[in-house]
C-alpha cells in the first residue's frame, strides 16, 4: 500500500508541477512540451491506478490518454505552430511573476477546500482530488492570463487533464464517461483548429487582443 501511495502521489505531483510550470512559459514550444509531459505522466497514472484498483477500464483510459493526449494533440499543436510561424513569445494579461503567485494561492485554496470536506475518504483519494483540483484551477488561470488563442487551448487541455486525474483517482468511475471526455476533447480541438485557421486567414494573427479591439470599436 505504501508503494501505491508513493507512486500515485509522485505522478500526481509531476502533473501538478507541469501545470504550474505552464504559468512561467511564454513560448508555445515549451508549453506544448510541458503539456505532453503532463499527458504522458497522466497516462502512466491511469495505468498505475488500474493496477492498484484492479480496474481493467483504467488501462483503456491510460491507452486513450497516451494515444490522443500525449501523441496526437502535441503533434497537431506543433504542426499549427510551424504552419502559422508562431515562434514569438505569447502576450500575457499580467506579469508572469504575478500569475505564478496566484497559482500558488490557488493550490492552497484547492487543498483547503478538498481535505477538510472529505474526512471520510481514504487518504489516497482525498490527496488525488486536491492535486486534481489544483491542476484544474491552474489551467483556468492560464486560460485567463494568456492572450494567444493557442496558449489558451493548452490551458484548456491542461484543465481537462486535471479532470481526468480526478476521475481515475475515484474508484468505480465509469469508463464510458472517461472515453466520452477524451472524444469530446479531440472534437473540441478539431473545431478550434478550424477556428484558428479562420482567424489567421482574416486577421493574419492569433492574438486575441486584436479581436477585443475590434469588438470595442463596434460598440
């Protein structure tokens, strides 16, 4: 049992560290790499939870995570970066240092919310939920502090990784729900990909601040 706890906490900690490190990055290439690392560790966490819980469905979850999130999506994101030549730094809505301080505060909020309200759950589930909620909040923070559309997509994908981390840590989570989430993410990514091409075609940029200026002028 100690090995189960140690490895689960280690992988959860790496996923959280990757989500927090995303806040410090302004280069899309580095963001994609961190997201891929996060997805790879999430896949390993799903395999390990499948072994620890004796759930074959979690092995399938790990396989789907590995194929879609750790391989297909990062390759697609890198293709978009190369095709649109998005090599410059992504603009931020606030200084990186401030966003990282807010990230630390959100991690504290997640711990204070989850641990005291789940005293009857086993320690592994409670701590996994606290880590998962932290990843979700950090992903949302990244979405709100980055102006580039592609950076916001990476924040969304990181948020979804936090939801999957919570799902695999809860015994009895139906596989159909996890499978549906994975397909939804892939479908949403395809739709957003088309949207990005349309933005670039009309505005020659993926910086959403330009769209905000157009909206203000329309008012």
